[in-house]
C-alpha cells in the first residue's frame, strides 16, 4: 500500500463502504427469500476477505519498513494509520448517533 497513513485509512474506509453497499444491495434483493445455506457462506467468505484486505491495508507497509530495519517508522506509520481510521470511525459514529446519516 502507501506510506501515507491518510491514504491507507481512506482506502480501508472506502473498502468498508463498498462492502456495505454490496451487502445492502444483496439483502434488498433477497429480502423475501428464506435464509439458506448461502447466508452463512457469504458471511464467512466476506469476513475472511475483509480480514485479508484490512491486514494488507494496515500492515503491509509497516511490515516492510520493519523488515528493512526502520522500526520507528514502521510503528509510526501503523499508529498514524490506526489513529486516522479511528477518527473516521468516530466521525461516522457521531453522525449516525446524531441522525445525520
């Protein structure tokens, strides 16, 4: 990914929005159908894919820096990325609780 924590956090947020949009679309189309084998299957597939994508977005560059011996830069990038992502999460939570979205 990028060495820019803002881009990493924005990418993670964009991925989450994309997954939510797809899940909303699918659930609205399947609303009148009974739950089947597919629901837990899709959940587990999406959960595993999301873990891999988030691992890549949050950990790939810090791990590369760590391997190169740049431990302080690695920790700094990871902490900054998580901090920005936490701020995005807090903003979305506040907007949801206030009824704005």
